[in-house]
C-alpha cells in the first residue's frame, strides 16, 4: 500500500480535553438553544403565520411549525403570510435552520459515520500489514533510524511508528509512516500492528527498562521476528539480549569510540560516520552469499571491499583462511560505494 493511502489510517490520537459524551452534550445544548430561539422568534411573529386548520396560531402550533421547519419538512398547514414574517423567516430563521442542520449532521458523522469508517479503514490497514518494520519510540535515535531506512529504500508506508507523543507522531506522519498513538509495551498494541508478521522491530524508548520490556513483549508475541534495541547503559546490554534482542546498540559507547579515534587521526571518525549513513559515499552492506559465489574467495566476489564473512554465527575477517572459499549459508559484509 502506498504511503499516501496510509497517512491517516492507523492513528490512535491522544484523549481530547473534552470527552466524546461532553462534546455531544454541548452539541445537544446548542441545538436546544437554537430550537428555543426559533420558537421565540416564531411566537413573536405569530401574527404573520396562518394556520389552515382553524386560523388560530397557538403556542403548540408555534412549536409544531418550528420543529417541522427546522427539519425542512414543511407540510404547508402553517405558513408565513405577511411580507415581514416571510423576510424574517428568510433572513434570520433560515440561517439558524441551516446551522441546526449542520450541527445535527456533524454530530451524526462524528459519533456514527466517522467511527464506523475509521474502524473499517483501520481493519483494512491492519490486514495489509506484512513484512513491515515496527519502530517503538520516536525519539532522536529512532527518527534518525527511520530516515536511514527510507534512504535505504524502505517504503514509508511499510514503517509503523509507535509512540505516545502526538508531536513526535506528527513528524513520522509527515514522512509518510503509519503512526500509532499507544504504549508499545502492551500486548494489545503489538498485536494491533501484527508484530508476528513484521520483519523487523526497532526499539528505543528513551529508558532502558522500558525498551527491554517492549523487547520482552515483542519476543513473546513474535518468536521469529528480528529485534534491534538501543540501550544507554552498558550493564543493560546483557539483559536486553536475554530479553530476546538480536542486535543491541549502545549509542553512548559508539559515540565514545568515535571520539577516541580522533587520537589516531581526525579523518577516522568522519569515515566511520560516512560508513554508517546512506548519505555518505560508502556504506557497509550485509548480505547472503549468492549461489554463483560459492567456492570463490571473498576478495573475488565483492563490488567493493570485502570485510568479513559470518559462518555458523562465527565471524571471519578478510585475512582468515575461511574466506578463501565461500560456502552456502555464509553472510558477507562488504564496503560498497554509494555512487555519490
């Protein structure tokens, strides 16, 4: 599904300051006030009305005439006959009648049609979610992650961003992502976005304990999904792995490593940052070995610079003898130019 079709679909907004029932109460009060104003106006102008039944316009006749006029039914048994009453009805009563109808129609849309439509659309979007990317938390780290995913070719409409901050969700929505205002640590939230059908879950909730709890929930619901998590404390890296994370990233440690590289030369940090970003001139690629590459050496099959292979979960650098003959199931890591 295209991103333009999903911008307004799967959206749970923050609870408004005025509840739905209170809003309905205000609408009903306004409608009652408008009806009262119409009744008063018609009662004042009752001499300009004619009742074809008995010729007398009583207060009950005014209420009856007001109600059928407000609903634009108009049976014709009571009608304005003087020029003043007709003009008053055309210039004053008619605008009030139109406003009454707009409020009535708006209430029907808000409390019936809109909710039914949103349920239908949300169900349709949820059914279409497959091989998507779930991003739990949309702080600074995950905003950068989402932008990199899009730069790498991921369709914005295939990315579901979960957060409880409406302002952050608005930023994700501008990119074309599906946004979900909910608590990612709750089972029903991850079930709603079909975590079991996702291909990747990226977690960065700001607090390590919250991120690990989200990881536990995701792993419980989707044993096979790939989970990447960011933690701020080194002590929490092992708990994150035990919670089911496949990849654990400590941004603070990585920043420290980049700063330390400046001791050996001021270009090293720039190059490492270049490797990590799709916007750089080179990037690190991880891919499976192709059938035609089996049996060849790592240096002979890469379009860029082969760094290592991962065989049976064990990494082997380009200097190791294992990379001289690639095998089925190997994972290749290489540096490739981006063409920039």
